C-alpha cells in the first residue's frame, strides 16, 4: 500500500498531535496535583501516568511510521511507499492498552473515593476483565486470518460487555452518596468512556467488512488518535474537574 | 526553491530562538506558580503548558527544516535545496494552534477570575470558535489550489471575527469590576492579542497576492516565529503580571 503526501502528512500530524496532547495533559495534571485534596491525588496521579504512558507509546508509533513509509520525491511531494526492512508495528497499541486500560478504570473508581470495601470489590472485577479483553484481542489483531480475527474479537467482547455491565449497573448503586453536581459529571464521564471505548472494537472489525485500502487505513489511524486523546487526556481532565468539585464540596 | 546560506542560517537561528524563549518562559512560569494566589494558578499553569507545547512543536519544526533543506557545499557555504524524500511540514503549526489557541483564550478568561457563570458563558463561545477557526484553515493551507485557499481562508475568518467581537464587546462589560491598574494591563493584553493574532491570517493570504519565492518564504517563517513568541511567551508573562497585581489587590 502507498500513501499520497496529504495522507502521509495528515497521519504524521495527528500522531504528533497525540504526543503533544498526552505529554502536556500529563504535565498539567502533575503540576495541578496539590490543587485537590490529598484523597483525590491518587486518581490524578494515575491519570497523569496514563497520559505519560500514552505519550511514550506515541513517540514509538510516530517513529515506526516515519521509518516504515518513505518517498524519494524531492521535497516529499510524492507517494510514500512501505520500505524494505521495516514495518509499521500495530501491536504497540495493545501494549499501551494493556497498561492504560486497567489504569483508566482505576482512575474512575479512585476519584469517587467510595468506601474501601466497595472500591476493592469493583476493582477486583474491572481490572482482570479489562486485561483479559486486551489480551484476547491481540492474537486476533496480529493474525492475518479473518476467521481467527473474528473468533478472538468475539471472545474479547465478552469481558468488554461485562465491564460495561459493572460500570452502568453495579456502579450506579454507589453513586447516590456523591454530591449532585459530581453525579452529573460522573455520568458524562461514563458516557465519554462508552463512546470512546466503542471506537476500538469498531476499528477492529472494520477490515472484516471489506473496508480496506489507504483511505480506510488513514481513517483508522485518525480514529485511534482522536479516541486516544479523548479516552485518556480529556478523560483525565474531567477526573481533575471532578476532584476539584469534590474538594470544594468536602471542605 | 532554494535558500542561500544567509537565509538558511537566519531561519535556523530564529527557530532556535523560539525554542529557547518558549521553553524557558514555561519553566519560569512553573517556578513562579506559588508567587500568585491559588485562584490565579490555573491561568498560569495553562500559560506554562502553552509555552511548553510550543517548544515541543518548534523542536519538530526545527528538525523538519534541518532534514528538508540540504547543501553539499563545503562548510555549508552554498545554496540549500530541498532534499529528496523529506518535506518541510507546514501542517505542524496547525496542530500546535489547535491545542494552544483555545488554551490562550482560557488563560485570558481564567486570570480575570470572573464569576463562574460569566466565565463558563465566555469560554463556551470562545473555545469552539477558536477550534473551528483553526480546523477550517488547515485544508486551505495544505491545498495547492488558490481557490480553495481563498475559500477556506474566508470561512476561517468568520469565527476569527466572532472571537474578536466576544473579546472586545462582550468581555468589556465584565471588566468594570477589575481594579483600575489591572484594567489597563488587560487592555494592553487584548491589544497584543489583536496585533499578534492578525499576523497569521495576513501570512496565510500573502501567497495569493503573488508574494512568493525564497524571500517571501523566509519572511513568513520569521514573522510566524516572532508572532509565536509574542502571542505565547510575552502574553504568558503579562498574564503572570496581571496575576501578581491581582494577588496584591485581593490580599
Ligand atoms: C471489545 C474489543 C476490543 C476492545 C478494545 C478496547 C475497549 C480498547 C480500549 C482502549 C482504550 C480505552 C485506550 C486508551 O485510550 C479489542 C481489543 C479491539 C478487540 C475486539 C473486541
Ligand atoms: C483568520 C484566519 C486564520 C487565523 C489564524 C490565527 C488567528 C492563528 C493564531 C495563532 C496563534 C495565536 C498562535 C499562537 O501563538 C488562519 C487559520 C491562518 C486561516 C486564515 C484565516
């Protein structure tokens, strides 16, 4: 497959955008740590770490992209083709997710500052389920075979649905004790989570619908980039906002 | 296009100047954070993050420039031509702006410490308008076509004018409650904003006026560099000054 210059530049710029967004969201949250009460700093530290991990992985993805596609046109004004001896490594994303997806769930539970018992019970379900979801998706992603892709995709969807069940049914029961304004923001946060996390399985199943070629590939990279910014950086900033509101309410 | 050595060196030195100015403005503001009252730290943190994001992007711009133009003259005393296989990526600037322009408006509103309701109302107008302005400029910038450049430029000017309207008409109404000395500094800040932000659309429309060639290109890079220093680093330092004055006034 080859990319034209506009496609190449756009992917390039989006990867760089993700690096900047994650890196500076992370720095912003670290600097703002002592603007919330100590009991909410755990959640914010985790949010900052998640964005830092994402920035690291996007440095790698960016680099992998730059090495994998080359042109020989003067001023880069030509087609970019895949080079011999290097590949664009899609597997990176799963490494990132394996670390960040459980941490994103931890952030969400930590900022609620629920009773320790409730917190432990929720995390004991969410964290293993999320790790399992990512681990089951990986073999499907790297296999070239549509059958295997479908099989592991469906297996991975089981823990995904279970996570949504825990968040939307079980967690709801623990929300009455939160201040009203916080309850609203948490609902928004959960909605953001649903909308952004939904992007990943959709992108995963797209190649099976016959959507292929350079445009589909570029679309997928942009989709992942935007979803990653929303699901980590914006999500972290909303966690910060919740922590600020609760810090005022508790005072 | 090719650059002579003086042109190449000048662009090189200006890019490096921007990196130094943004990076150390950012560090200065982070270090000075606790010299202002807590209620102004949000604005200053955002100002520091904006300069940090700009420093990051100028590292990339610098790098892109160094890879894109090469010479084979001994001691570099010759003409610099565009290399095969790499381009000078102008699109970066839009990625930078997409993040920093909304944040610059956020800084301005945050340092005023207006009533929460007024603040939310102003930001709900300024932030989407500024994101729209940048997003509409991008397709025009990367298209080689003068017609498309003109069309998207005009479309992007609509939110730009709207932003100026909100800042110069609506915001004015909220300024009476600021201390007199602060009011003056805020007016200066707004003027700085108008003068520096005006540079970008002018630079955008220049190629359509037939101003082209190496000199025009070098002029554009220097213009952007100076405007970026004024609109982010100097602007941030004025925000700091306002925050200091208000911290004394509030005490
Ligand atoms: C259901 C499902 C998947 C779910 C992936 C998800 C939900 C990933 C979330 C990633 C996040 C939130 C990243 C951080 O920003 C896979 C593994 C694609 C495989 C196909 C089935
Ligand atoms: C009106 C207009 C534009 C405005 C750009 C502006 C106002 C950019 C501001 C950038 C800043 C402030 C950067 C940070 O320092 C574009 C997009 C060039 C396209 C043409 C029309």
